[in-house]
């Protein structure tokens, strides 16, 4: 019997995407729209908390998403024009 080792089937652990913030519903959470139109919940982590004053509905942000769960995303930065 051959011993199997765990390997990732994804080229990367996370997917990066650009989202548009739709509304803030908690101090660090927003409803956001992905490029394909699907909505997700985008969270701001403590290390990115300095971005909160710049985030308003309509803002474009860069997020990371786990390939297994597109319902949650982590906000990493604000996209500049």
C-alpha cells in the first residue's frame, strides 16, 4: 500500500480579486460584489484597520478569497484609480 501525502490541488492557497463595496453592516464588515456579480462578505482584519476611514460604498478593494468558500473575503488594500 502506497502512503499518500497531503498536497494542495490549487496553484495558490488564496485567490486575489477586486471587489466593489456595497454597504457596511458591521464595524469591520461589508457586503461586496465580486467581478462575476456574486456577492460576498468582505472583512477588514486588524492589521488593515487603518483603511477603514477610506472605505465607503462604491470603493474598489483588493481581497483574498479561499477557493473553497467564496462567501467570505479578506480586504487587503484599496484599489487606486
